[in-house]
C-alpha cells in the first residue's frame, strides 16, 4: 500500500490520500496512519466527507471498485457551474486511482469518458480486498 502511494505521484512531491470507509478499514488494519504520512502525505481524507481542497497537490485515491466511489472521485473534478462549462472546480491537481479490487469494464469506461479523465494520471488495482 505504501509503495503504491509513493509510486503514484512524483517523488518528493507532497500528496493527499483520499479513501472510502471500506478502503480506510483495510488500510488501518495493516498500517498505522503515520506510516502513510511519512511518505509525503499531507492529509488522509475520507471521500464521503467534506474535504479541504489542495488544488496544487496530487491526490492518491484508494477506493473499493464501486459506482459510488468512482462517481465521488470523478465529482472532485466536476465543471464549476458558476464559471461556465469550460472551467473546472478541482479539489486536487491530478488524480491517481488505486482500487482495492478488480475494476469492472463498465466503471473503467465511466472513468475514461468522464470530464475528470484529463486529470487522472494513473489507474491501478491493488487486489487487497478481504472478507
């Protein structure tokens, strides 16, 4: 998990980790949060909560491969209705999507065809889900 977070953004650059509840549960069962913070992570945020934007930093999303998690990640790069369709209201500079399991072809296509696609720099599957 730490290697995936470190590899997802440029070395030496600060980043934000965004996770859903299930992924955060998986992460916290095998790691202490300070172990993640030691790898240039300025904050660990829950995707379902209101979050402080870091528009100059990359975000590393660690998510279960569900429609809700994918939609929330895409929503972080939605068009800003107050400034017109061409402008974006971005929470982060770029996104690196790490999924805890296999991402379906339907969800992958949803990501690729979304307005957020231009800000998504990587998509990977970690296969760390458990029952």
